């Protein structure tokens, strides 16, 4: 079966009720047929559910689908994307370890590395995606992990995964490469194909895709996931059965939704680029993107996010956002509805002006998470708002 078919056909074994869709398993714990079965499952001699903090049929079905898409051996599901990202560090690192992270990463991940982990003796160095050699220069004998997002938020810079994995694995085979693949989704980009060790996700974004639930997932090599499993069993950031049930259903339509997000986003990017009021547009599959060739190679399509700089700075950006009528202002992304965000005053407000500029955020930057609406309605709303801004 093809991978998009497997997303639809992967299903928890049917019960004697012959249900068509997977039922919701709202049960905190599971029973054993006899004492010997309980012993064998606890001893890892036999697979089986014990307690929903460890596993549940709904979370297992969800994880199986992500493993299938990412080409991973094993995975774990979490209550949110940040719980997943946190566990991908905390479950594998110890005091004295060092992380090299690309500068343009999600705000809360930045806080984890900058503020929280140093309390526990885990240090970090940030590097710029634009200077590949800086990455190698930042590696120390204590470096245990490299963390990155590609494309980055909201600057949409790419990291060349083939180059990174080849270079790092050749000289430092013990370093774990950890990629947050939330923006692209495994439908568009498969980091493990290049040699990435673990992939983390916020399932809250495109995996749900309809703005309803929080969720996170980490997939990767079996030994690493097993090591993380110990951490999560005893710290408890598990995904709820309800969220897993909903997210697994959502994955059935992920390829369809991503195709539409991407085709709508490409048109939005082209129209914005043609406007005299726009200084710059960033979209991976736009020929003007500085890494266009890499984007064509690494991403099946350009994704659902377009970031542009409107002429006239913050004032114009504010006017444009307020002039939108169908498109709503929110800090979320990856929704069926088109969303506009002003990163400099919201998601990235805590950074200094120079920190923002180093990751491609300017006072006039606007991020559009392009939704699934009819493209004519999206373009009309943008054109009208641009008119009102001029
Ligand atoms: C949203 C997001 C997260 C955090 O996910 P939550 O589900 O909100 O906890 C992490 N990384 C990226 C790239 C995100 O966009």
C-alpha cells in the first residue's frame, strides 16, 4: 500500500462489535488475562497495554501512522508539541551535555534552551542557518545533540539536511540530530531519509489542521525512543486517548489538506510578490527564495506558510492586519482557516530587534498561514486589505 493509503487504512484491530471506525478507548488501565500475562507484559517479554500513561490503543494507532510517514522505527505521543520537544531533550540528555541549536527555532523551545536547561547543567550554542561552517565550529566534546527546524518560523529559512547529516555523521557519529518537522509535515519532508535520528512535532498544527486539540509526537530510532520511553513513563506527559483518536482521524486527510494548503499558499506568495506595496516575499517554492533549489530537492511542495514584508514597517503591517475581513488575526498556524500573524509584536516580541532581524523578522513582517478556503476569497481579502493600507 502507498503511504497515503496507509494513513487511512492503518487501524487498531477490530473488536467483536465489528466497528468500522476505530472506537475511542477511554480507559485509564488495562486488565491481564491472568497473573502470568501481567508478569510477562511488565517484564517486556510480551507486548500489551498496561496503563494509559504508558500506551493506549488510540495513541498507538496515531504513533503508527506517524512512524509510517516519517520512516521511523518507533515513536511516542505527548499532550502538546512542547511536551514532545521537551522530552526529546530531557529524555536523552544529562547534566554536562551541550546542544547546538539553529537560532531560528520556536519561541518556547528557545526558552527551554536559554533559560530552563542551564539550570540543570545542559548548555547550548546558537548558530545561523546561513553560515554552515558555524555549525561545525560550535561543536564541542560535550555536544550531544543538534536541534533545528526547517523551514524556520517565520523567516522560512531552510537547513540542508543532506549536507548536515552527511557532515555531522562523518565526523561526530555520536551526536543526535533532532529535527522539529512541524512546519513541513512528513507528507512534504522526511528528515529521517537523510539520516536524522529523531523527529519531533507539534500535532496541534497541520496534523489536527482544524484548530481543535493540542498534541505532540516524537519518532525515531528504536534505541533512542526506548531511552525516552523511560523518561516519559515516569514523568507523565502522555497524550489523551481522545486527542489521539481525533488526530488519527485527521491524518486520513493530511495529504489532501496539505496539497490544498500548498497550492493556495503558492498563489498567495505569487500575488504578494507582484504587489508594489510588498518589499519581500518568502516562500520556499518561489524562485526568488534564496534556497529555491534546496527547497525543490528537500520539500515535495512549499508548505502552507507565506511570510512577507510590507512597505512602511509596523504602521503598515498593523493597518493591513486590521483591514483584513475574512482572514483572522491569531498566533496559531496550520489551520483550515487562513490566519495572519505579526511576529515582531506577538510570537517574537520577547526578542530584541537585532535578534529578530537575525532570523528574518522585521517590523513590517507578516506571516500568513494559508488555509483551505477557496483561493479567490483568500486573494480578494488580501487585495482589499492592501488597497486599504495604501
Ligand atoms: C507550535 C509549535 C510547537 C509547540 O507546539 P504546541 O503543540 O503548541 O505545544 C513547537 N514547534 C513548532 C515549530 C511549532 O510551530
